C-alpha cells in the first residue's frame, strides 16, 4: 500500500512541476468527445459502439459551423448549447451584424469560458461560405471516402478456444466457440458535405465464424446505408440502416442519449430526427426506409418503415396448442459464437412503421409521433413478480406528443406518451438563466408501471422508461473565468417491484463538481457523487425477502497539464465506497497517469497509461475511459487488485494513410483465473492488442 501511495505521489508531483504551453484544437476536440463517451459508458456494463458520436463531432471539426449564418438546427447539432443560449446567440448576432472573434462569445450571457472552449474546435467566423450543389462533378471532386480495416485479439488462451476431445465436443457442442479469437472490422463510407452519405461495414466478434459454417457470407454482421439531406422539400431520406430521434426520447429514440451527468445540467434532448446508422451496434437501429418531407416552411413530416431480424430464444408455449412457438426475451449482445447463440440469430422478425409530424417557429416546437411494432412470434414469458407489467404479445402501439419553447431567460420542454395497453408516461422540464453566471434546471418525470415503450430512452434512473417517478434539480454556477461549480440532486421512487427489489422502493442521487482552470496550461476538477437505493438482502429470487438500503459514493480528482507542444499529462485519483446494510462497507481506489507525446519531426504520437487499482469487490468497481484506435472504444471496469497499462500509437504514413496500434495488459495480484465460462483465462494476466489502417481519399 505504501508503495502505491509513493508512486502516486511522484506521479502527481511530476505533473505539477512540469512546465510549458500546449494548445491544439484537434486534441481539445478529441478530449471533449472522450469525456462524453466516458459519461455514457459509466451507466452500463454493456459494450457499445460510439462511432456515430465520434463521426458527428469529427465531421463538425473538419466542417465547422459558420456561427454567423448557422440555423437553430445547426447550433443544436453542437450538442453543447441549451435552447436559451441558442436564442441569446442568434439575437446578439443579429444586433451586432455577426461576430468577428471567439472572444465576443465570452461576453454573451451564459457563455462561460469552458463552454466557449468546448465549442471552439467546431465553429468558424467566416462571413460567407460557398455552398456546393449536388452534381456528379462536385461529388467526385469534393466527396470524401474512408476505408477502415481493423484486427485484434486477446493474447492469452481462453477456455472457449482451448483443446477439447471430439467426443466431448459432440456431446457438449456449446463448450467451445465455433470460430477463431480474431476480431475483424471493415468499414467503407463516402460523404459529400452533410448532403450525401453512403457506406457499408462488416463486423466479426471473437469466437464467431468467418467465411464458413454459420457465416459463409463472411462477417457475422453487416450494415449499409444511403442517406440524403436537404434536397428541396426532402429534408432527409434514408435507405438501409438508420436512426430515429424525436422529442425527449419517451416515445421513440433509437440512438444513444445522454442522461444525468456531472458535467452538464442541460437535460433537454436535442433530437435529430432521421439520420444514418454508421455503427456496429447490432440492435439499436432500424432497417428499411424513411423520409422527412418539408410540407411548409414550418411543418415537417417523417414517415418510416423497418423490417429486421432479432436474436431470441424460441420456446414452446405451455398451452393446449403445444406447437405454438414464443420468445421470452430479445438478446442484445450480438454474439454468435456457439451453436446455442447461432440458433438464436434472427430467430424473430420485427416490423415497425409510423410517422412524426413537427411544427417549428423560432423558439417554439411541437411534434406528434405514432408507430406500431409487430413481431411474427408472440412475446411471452413466465413472468416473475417484478415483470408483471412488462410487454407481452405480438404488437404494440406507441403515441406521444412533445413540445418546447425557449427565450433567452428560460426554456420549457416536455413529452407525454401512451402505449397500446393505456400505460402512460410524462416528462417535463425547464431551464432558467437566473443570472449571467447562474443557471438552474428542474425536471419531473412520471413513467407509469404499465407503460411499455419498446424504443423509449428517456432520462431514467431505473434503466428504462417504466415504473419510475422522480424530480431532478440542477445548477451551474460560473465563478469568473476560471471556476465552475455544477450540482444536481435527483429524488426518485419506483411504484412497483424491480429486479432484486421485491417491494416498491425509493432512492436519491447527489453530485457535486468543482472545475478550475489554473492557467492556459493546467486545469483540474473534483467530483463527488453519492446515491442510495433499496436492494434485496440476498440475490436469491424469493418473493418473501427483506430489503435494506445501499449507499454508494465516488470521489474523483482529475488533473490535466500541458508540458510542451509535444507532451501533455493527465492524472486521476478515484475512490469508491459501497455499503449494503447491515454488511460492512467495502472500498476501492484507482490511480492512473496518462502521458501523451507527439514526436516533433515525425507524424507519430503516443498515448500511455499506467494504472493501479484495488477494489474490494465488483460493487466498488471503477470505470475509466481509455484512448483506443479511432472508432473503437474501451471503458474497462477496474475490479479487485492489480495494475493495468496500455500504449496507443498513431502514425500518419502519408496524407491519406494512418496506422494505429493499441496494446493493453492487466495484471491481477490475488487471482489465479480471470473471467468465467468460455471467457476464462487460466492465469492472472490478460493482454490484448488492436491494429488499424485508415485510408482516406
């Protein structure tokens, strides 16, 4: 323990004593994206492909928004500005006949220093910009192509790939994976400004077959899209795979969305309507066709149809008609590595069709969404008490209405929805600019226990928009140009039972963050988060079981320092506690040091991390985002005791080619095996690497 503390002290001391200047817009842009991804990932143990989020911000970085001509929709696409700030910016822009420099934005009400620095990489102040028309010659001349080839694998042998006798494998075919441990990814995309995009990608997970067996066509998963935007009355047209985002996500939202976050109190969703799917997520998208048509200057209508297969386990329904097949759950992992997993692939068919109509006028917007979801097989499960109000059957209909209104001093937004079974849900919130340096937000949500929104991703503590009522308060205080304080408090209750909570329950969550920009070279933040909920005293699924309170807290100190134009450093200390009464409290900590180095004379840069962690159990796990090759995302949960390091290298071979390499290794001090089941490694070390080549032309 003393050794760990000593090393950590030296790391922080070295960071503080280092000197020089470092300012690169590209680095700043990537840091902003990384922060958003870390916030998203900390909410779930599932692995997601955040390519679309990266795509969005990288496109804005390469094609910055002209702040002097930007529309409301373009300003919303920055995802940093709330509705009040957008109104203020447009009003002041009109008064001043445009802005000349970034410093003018700092003088606007509500535009604090950190916000201006966040949007700086994605905006420009050019007075005019030439718009390119869609023509074959322009598409060939100005269009951009990108090809990505990626390969990776875990180095140590895992149980699923270890030798096994033919007799045992014949008797127990699911004791080994069908394919190799290689991970493969191929993506091609063409993009002409923001007007046209088309592409295709293929993805093979470790353990899946490739050009044989169940995947004679090559990759296990394929995705393709054609997307056209802003062509006369056609505001958007999608063929292939796409996403839909409307309102506050209570009725229909297929993409990723931010929820409660210590770095932002702006909870109002900036829905982007229809957009292309460019990620390898195998569930969170639609497949078919959709279009948004401008009926008048203020009215738009979106119609959509989707038809795709979903992974599920088919069972025989226990009725007189014993031949009837049903499914009890949808498998979202996208893994098809064993015969059992392959059997579930595309076992059911899902069709979705519906429409959205929106009216927009300056700061006011109202929309109505309605769609039907139809399965070719009945959704039926032998329900447990907490699942009593879950969806069952073959079809569901969701309808919702959303609205928002904004001025420079306040904004209000909300959405109400109803499902086929008459279950209802409501979310309503408001943001107030009480002072140029003080923002305050309040949000109320009430999702009835029988509301069944299969594609609803509204703000929620319980993971889905059902069986929850809560009220959220948040505030952002700007203390001059160098200091910011962000606070939120969320009080919630669950009217019905939940998984591992055999009683109606309640809870609360509190977060406090202080951020300080020491100077142009250094900044830090301190974040404290505390939450409490009720939980069954035992993991056994019995109806009669006592519940008690769980307390969880997390304290983080993060320090960033720029040493030179070539070197920057980041240090973090993270402490976590978990207490499930009346058991003893468990604790954990994570310490890491990042070093980013860019060679001065060679187009090559490195990112290195060394981390030390010690957590008592899985409940005190700590998440930390890791830099990886472009479009691959790593947010490991640090659990138990050990050390972890990784190195990321990027080399720009030429203007059009870049090579990426990532290697990581985790060493556990008190474990003889890592993982479980077919993922188990016989040993205390896990290593993996990823290589990637990107070709732009």
